[in-house]
C-alpha cells in the first residue's frame, strides 16, 4: 500500500458524512404516485419556491465570486507591474555589467599588446 494513502484516508474519512449530506438532492421530490391535482399544484409551488431560493443563493454566490475575482485580478495586475519593473531593472544591470566586462576586456587586451 502506498505510504501516502493511509494519512489521506485518515484526513478524508471524518468528512465523508458532510460530503454525502452535501451531495444529496436539496429539492423536494415528486411522490411515487401522483396524487390529486391540488397536491400536485402544491408540490409544484413548493418546488418553484425552492428553485427561486436556490437561484437567489446562486446569485449571491456569483456576486461574491465576482468580487473575489476582481480583487484577484487587481492583485495580479499589481504583481505583474512590479515584476515588469524588476525585470527592466535586472536587464539594465545586466547591460551595465556586460558593458563593464567589455571595457575591462579592452583594457586587458590593450595592456597585453602595449608591452
């Protein structure tokens, strides 16, 4: 057995009950035998009310996700600007170092040939 499997199972098993209850259908189910038209209408009204509540809850969650996404995108843009400025600074330092090394090479060659 893989060494990682036992700790993973120990971490997941306490939450299996929560996962099962979350995965169960939330909406009212239709009864096995169709009843009277009045009970069918009340069942339909109850299902419509549940769907409206779920839609409102989904809209709230979507708004929360949109605001979190907006803040994440803003943070990513700031990080990208910071990274770009650091990259530009590193490129300038690299170019200066290359210039200094070429100048040092020229001085070394001049002193070697001037002897």
